[in-house]
C-alpha cells in the first residue's frame, strides 16, 4: 500500500459519478491507492426502493446491484486517481465476467467492496471486485467499463 492512500466521502463521490438516487450505490470509499485498488462501502437499508418488489416479504439486495456498486466504486477509484472530480465523465459497462453470488445481502448489512485494477489507463478499464458482509464473500466479478474522459 502506498503512502498516498486516499479516501472519498459522498461529496467527492458525487463530483465524480453521474449516478444519483436511487441508483448511487456507494456511500464512501475508505481506501484508494492511486488507480490500482480501493475499498468501498455500501450500507444496505430497508429504505431503498428495490425492496418494495425484491422481495416484499423477504428483502434481498439484488446481485446485479452488488456488481453495479462494485463498478461504481472502481469508477471512484479511477476518478480520484486521475483527478476527474467535476469533469462530467461518462462511465459505461462493456462486459462482466466470472460473476458469482455467494450469500444473500439484506437490509442492515454493510457491503465492503474490494476492487483491484486488472487493466486501465485509457478509455477502457477492467477491475476485479469482491464484496463481503462481515468477512463472508457475498459476490465477486470482473468487469470492463469505458470512461468517456474529458478532452
């Protein structure tokens, strides 16, 4: 880990990501090591709109939201590392590989997302993510995204 380890609160996250309620799925990034790796946090609460239909009697945080939360975290890592706050970047999924869901995530859980860059530096970036709850793996994935970087 480098000596320049950084973090991002919700204010900085919103200056990097275009996402907003109800689709902003990362609350803070507690570790950012350049563009190489980072750790994001998503606090899952019963107040989220997806629980009205997924599932009303047994609320489960959707797996695709877990992968999206990891992708958003990786975008914050790259955005902080490249100083892209307030630059209105666009971020678009290109592929997801090796997606696995290992345990249910429910209201009251804190999703800890550890991301590691596999490839990046230009428009196309690839990260590996592992999301855990209380130390147990909830989901994992590799994903590729394109950043529409400012000219």
